């Protein structure tokens, strides 16, 4: 087995055990393999080991890998910060966008979604930790943003996403994820998705209802930003 295949198996065990611990059905938790800075070959190995959903943060890097991997039946998710002049290729080349945090971006994605493709699946990114510098909409702005996004014809609002402030304290991890779940429930829209949990906190996220865990390091190893 390749290291990546072994890592996928290990992460699968973590997800399964976390699901069991909170009496959740393992099948309701999706593994999104986050491959930023990693070569297309690593994604090919992950595909061979069963991965079907890939998350990328940087548009040009993602488009290059999509070309190299066009022979694979992968579903591509955009999870990085979005500049408004980059929305068209995102609308054209992805099935999901997890990082929408303002209406202008959502409107552009809807306008630019090619009509022959199904609606673009959207998660609204929320800043549950409250630091001003981070991306994600403020919880107070969420209800109005969500209402507006449900009106856009070529988007399908699926749920919420968050990247909490990193901490090793499991109860603090859980509190942040619980806030996202409570915000989702308070919206009173039909939202089936909570995109939350990364390599170091996937157990806490699953305990609080994650339906996508976004896993990079635990699958592909540490990232080296110097060469990318
Ligand atoms: C990089 C990244 C991840 C993966 O983080 P790891 O700690 O490597 O698992 C998940 N979500 C987003 C939005 C990311 O940018």
C-alpha cells in the first residue's frame, strides 16, 4: 500500500470511530481530500484508494490539476478565499464552493454558472471564532446572506462551513463547531451540510454534526509552501 492509501485507511478509521462515539451513521460523513500544494500524482493515488472528492484553495493550481486528472471521475470543491475577478472559472470548473462569505460573490457565481451544468452547491463560510481578520461572514450577517443566496437561480445552498481558530482543547473545538450547527439550525432552511473539521479536529467536528470533513495533512503529509 502507498503511504497515501495507508493514510486514507487511518483517517477512515478515525471517522468511523468518531461516528460510532456519537451514534452517527458513518455514511453521512463525507471525506473531502484537501490537496493544496500537493501534486496531481498524489490525488491520483488517493483516487486509487477510494477518494472521490477533492478540495483545492488556489484557483490556477486547481485548474492545472483538473486538466492532468481529467480521466478520473473526481468531484472538485473550491474551499479557498475568492476574489471577485476569479468567480467565472470557479463557476465553470467546480461542483461545490465552501467559502462563499458575501452576496456579491454568490451573485457572480450564479450569473456565471454555465446553464448546461447543475446548480453549484454552496456553503456559506461563517467566522465563529470572532477574529476580525479571518474570512467568513459574521454570524449576525448570516441570516440575510442565506436568504439572499436561496434566491439565486444557479446556486443550491447546502449549508455552512467554518475554520475555527486552531486549538488543542477539545471542548473549545466542540464549542466552535456547535456554534456553526446552531447557526445552521436557526436558519430554518433545508440545509443538509456542515463542512467542518480538519486533520487535528475531525473528531470534535463529527461529534457536532459535520457532514464534510476537509482533510489535508493527515492524508498527504505536511505542506511545504516554499516550493509551491
Ligand atoms: C488546508 C485546508 C484544510 C486542510 O487542513 P489540514 O489541517 O491539512 O487537514 C481544510 N480546510 C481548508 C479551508 C483548508 O484551507
